[in-house]
């Protein structure tokens, strides 16, 4: 079954970048809340350089990892089981790398 309208690979990459940025922001503020750090001051959200570096570089790292394994090639000719397995493996490896990066930087 062929569909006349296909989504560009660029949109997939942009959506991946935005969702990774949102996930990082969510993690950042949840972490501050759990550690009982100040989140707002006089109605303004307090962020530091680590927040902005995370918003840019963590999504770029995920995009690089997914690009290396070929997630953005042949979007409409993939096995669902293979994609699930590759995504799971990439997420596992990426999470381990992020954990140790945080551990070493903090």
C-alpha cells in the first residue's frame, strides 16, 4: 500500500531534537525539585549554563547516535521488530553514556 504523502526525514530529526530537549528540561526541573533546590525566584524560573548546554548538546548527541545506526534512512521500508530492537539498544547505550557523563561532571 503506497501513500502519496510521505514525511521528510528532516521533520523526524527536528521532532527528535525537540522531544529530547523537552525531556532534558523535564529531567532538569524534576531533579531540582527532588533535591529541594530553588526553581523559581520572584516568579522567574532559575536556570544556569548546564541547563542551556543540556538543551543543545544532549539532543545533538541523541541525533548523532540515531544517525550512526541508520534510523533516518529508508523510513518506510523497515521492520518494526528491528526498529524496536535498535531503538532499545541505542536508548540503553545512550542512557549509560549520559549517566557516566553526569557522574564525571558533577
